[in-house]
C-alpha cells in the first residue's frame, strides 16, 4: 500500500477534500480486496490509514457541510395517520369525529401544535390510540 498524505493534519479546502476522499476510497477498496477488513479488531496498515484519513474527512465535513433539517414525525401522528388510512378517513372527517377544528387537527398532524386536552380522550376512545403516545403530546 502506497501511503499518501503522511504529513497531512487537516483538510483545508474542497479540492483537497476531494483528493483525500478519493485516496480514502482507494485504500478502502484495496483493504476489501486483500481481506484486511475481514478480521474483527484487526490492527493492520489499511485500518490505521483508513482511521487516520477518515478522521480528517469527518472533521472537514462536519465543519464545512451544512446539516440538513430532518423532518421528524411523532409516533402519535403516525398512529393517527395509520388509523385514518385503516378507516379511509380524510383529515376533515377525522376532525369532525374528534370534535376539533380542521385547522387545529391539521396543525397537530404537521407537528405545529400539541394535542388539546379535549381531543386527547377522543383519540383514545374513537381511534384506540395508545394513551402513552397521547400523554407525550399534550
């Protein structure tokens, strides 16, 4: 294995990052082909180099790549959606059944609003939603 970037301590720009990443991928390919990664807890030249270069790649990405906002849907919303699908109900119909305004129900389903207490009991009685999920979203 030819070792490049032996004096490298930090990746400073995108073009250098691309070069180092290509080198990392080449080492990974060679390590896979030679079976150097098959031994658990192995401590060989490939693993040491992958670790060294991988840490620099990680730090560059962490500092220079903006994090993407992840959309998280609550388990309560997923449970309600599943119940609506099972009963073939639209949000408007569900809002009527739960005795809340359609806009309120929509905000709850988008995670913009918590469940009002008046709706909590009906989620349990009408839709058989787990009470623990409801309580977490009051």
